[in-house]
């Protein structure tokens, strides 16, 4: 099978490289740093087969264009409350801006509310812990992309019947700077086997690919779709200010934090290319 999308990307990259190489004069642009918005990276990830009691939330500020490292936020008050009134406190660890909990209790389809207070401003978000099916298998094959053959890794899982489901799969390997993400849903695959793929020209025999399949809410699916479209070169970049998550400011109307509070059950599989 010919991968037209990947070939098109490579041709476009070549054109961009030629244009860049043709430029000789360096131009320094004075960019406005803008408001240092709060960024709350709050993913509760429950890997199947684990207790899920250890969870981490990271808080930072939006960095300006020339600062590759976002400033960390210390001294925040962070906790999650479940639908039964149980509180799970997240205390700042040894790394600034990182808040940890070691007694979290995950409950599938349970409702949870995250509260974050920073400098007298309080932000809240409520989400549900979404379940995920078991991984059936992982397969590999060679695909042609116009230039050469490359390995494609596929992960398979069964979608439950009579449910609207959304998934986020990431593929992590040493040959990539950032994970490769794939969003999927069961709009045309309800109750059938779903396949998510990943390929790259740098994959070779012996390469280890770590695969995580998450169950996610429809709202987070829509949010991630916008994030991946706007940050296609770097999905870990600070979310664009015009893409709002679910962290609502309870103190100041019209102000908001970036990021999305989500709770996901996940399947993990490590695969070595043969």
C-alpha cells in the first residue's frame, strides 16, 4: 500500500528546506510575550492491571516564543473529589510545579472534580473516568511510501456494542522526538474490531515501540483533535490560547486556564519489531 499522506509531507518538507536554504539574511522579530496564562496538565491515567493510586498533575505558565521551557508554578492547592465526597490531595513533589497523589481510587465511569487554586484564583473541571477495551494483538508489516519500504505497526482492539466510544492511542519510540498520536471513534466501527496504525522511515528491526490505548470522553476527543491540528509538529507544545479546555475560573469571569482535565483507563503494550 502506498502512503500518499506521508509522501506528501516529505515533498512539502523538501520544498520548505529549499526555501530556508535560499535565505541568507537573518531577521530578528520582536514578538509580544502576551499574558502568562496558567497551564494545567491533569491526566489521571489508570493502566489496566495496576492499582492506579499514584497520579501526577503538572502546573506551569505559558512560555513566550523564545522560552522553550515553561515556568513551573509552585505553591498551588490541588485536589480531586469523587462523587462520594472522597478527597484526594495532590502535594507538590521534589520537582517544582509537579503535584503528586499516592492514594487515588479510580472507579470506571465515576465522576471526579479537579480543583486548583493558584494566587487566590480557583479553577475547576469535572470529568468521567472512561473505560477502554483490551488490546487483542499488535502486528507489523512493510508498506511502500513512494521512496522506500517502511515498517507499519498496528494495534487491534474490539469496540463495545451499543456505546458511543472515543479513543486516543500514542506510539512512543526512541526514533521520534515526540509520541505519534492517533484519535479514533466507533462512528462506523461500532461493535467491530478497531485498528490504529503507526509507521516511520526510521523504524527497523529491534526498535521498541511502546503503545498506550486510552478510552476518552467525546469532549476530550474534540479538544485533542483541535490541539493536534494546530500543533502538528509538536503535540507537547503549550496549547494555543484560543483553544479552551475544561478548567473554568471560579474567581474571575472571562479568565481561563489552558489544558484539559481528563480521566482515562488505558492499555499498555511494548512491541519489538522483528
